[in-house]
C-alpha cells in the first residue's frame, strides 16, 4: 500500500484513501463544529467574504488583516451574500460560513487529536515527508445552494516553498462529497508543470497587503477529473496539482 500510494501520488499528484475515520468520529467533529458556530461572535470587521477569484482575493483577503493574521487563530470566513447591507445575517448562521481556519489543530482538542493521530503521521511519512510540520488547518463547509465555486488554482500559489511542492494537503470528508456538493476536481499530472502565479506580501506600509506575480492559466474544462469521496475517506495531494471546486448544488 505504501509503495502503491507513493507511485499514485507521483503519477497523478493526488490520491484517495478509505477508512481513515469512522462515521462516529466524523459525527463527533461535526457536532463540535456546530457548538463552535453556535457560540460564534461576529464583530463587524470580521464580516469578510471569501473568494478565490483573482480580483476578489486582492480585495477581500489581501486587504484584510483579519485573514492575513489568522494563521495562529480560529477565525470565521463567510460565503457571499449572507449579510444584508446592515451586516446582519440573512441566512441561518450555520449556513453562512465558507470556512473556519487556520489553527483548529492547535486549539480544538478533537481536531488536534485527529491531526496528530498515528494514522495521519504514518500516512504523510509513507508519502515521503520526513519531518512534517503542520502549517494550517481549516474546516470547509460547502453550503447547499450558496457554496461558491473555487476557480482553477494551485495551492503552491499561496503556500510557496523552495523547492516547490514541499507541502501536502490532507482533506478528510466528514460527509460524502460528490459531484453536486463540493468534491475536488483535478488535472492529473499537472503537478509536473510548475506554477504560473504566486501570492506575495507587498512592502510594509503599502496597500493592499498582498499582490500576485503572474496569472493563472486558462484550463480546458475537459482536463479536470472529479474525485468524489465518501464519509471518513481521506484525500491527499501536493500543492502543485491544478484543482477546482464547482458550485454546490445541494
């Protein structure tokens, strides 16, 4: 299994493994997230919409200190159109969130236990990481009907390393992720083509806080292959494969 997984990752840039978490473990994580949302205090400056479209990123992420300084905190990022012009929810709060990040692994015991579990440690070592360090963690919601599209991108645009590709993303499905509700789509083998865009910090005291070097390529939709996952399954990929997520339909 170890050699097969390594070869599959080398060939296509990603893989899916089953049986990582039991249904009960998935439900416990979802229940805990419901508690976090119920206690969520959302001040005005936190009502930042999240998008991966190039111009929206500069507007909402790069210009928002809230996002830039979230690496060691648990913070809330919202879907588009969930607030009225007075900043009040127009949908139930549990349906308003795009994601919560980026340090659940550091402060939330249940999420910390999964992140540091022997299963995860053995997995990433079997895939070639020698002394892995956790960069960030997040909980992504894919809200029914309003879950936004994630346009074609490479994670290495945002998580840049030298040499390239020394970061691995590990996604665990807490419910089934199918074609109509948020599964990832990849271009197999695209991890061999380098990157065309990189997010960088702008000089201190300038605005916006980030900018992009280069532009994302235009990709043929026919190149993308869906990777649906069942509840409890894991999806691992490097930061170089090109991926997207289609709008959530249900």
